C-alpha cells in the first residue's frame, strides 16, 4: 500500500472536485511543476488509489428516478 503525503492528498482533493482540471493548474495549486504532478497522478492510478474518472450527472436533467 502506498503512503500518501500532503501533496498526494491535495492532488486527490482537487481531482475529486474536478477531474478535468489541467495538470499544470493542479501542479500550481499543490506547488509542483507539470511533470512531477503528472507522475504523481500516474502513480496514484497505478497503485489503484485513483480507480477511475467519472462524470456526475444531474438526475433531474437526465430524468432519473431514485436508484437503489
């Protein structure tokens, strides 16, 4: 199991809010340049911490009822 440091946790928090944010912008927010930030994201994916990237839909707009 990979140990997560403060920067990894910041990256994960950002990606949970907006997975479409450019890596350069994520890097700026966490204090890294683009390449090291991208490497960390790749490692988090390879280690299974980031399992997939998804889109959250507005249930009203897609006319979805309650799903259980």
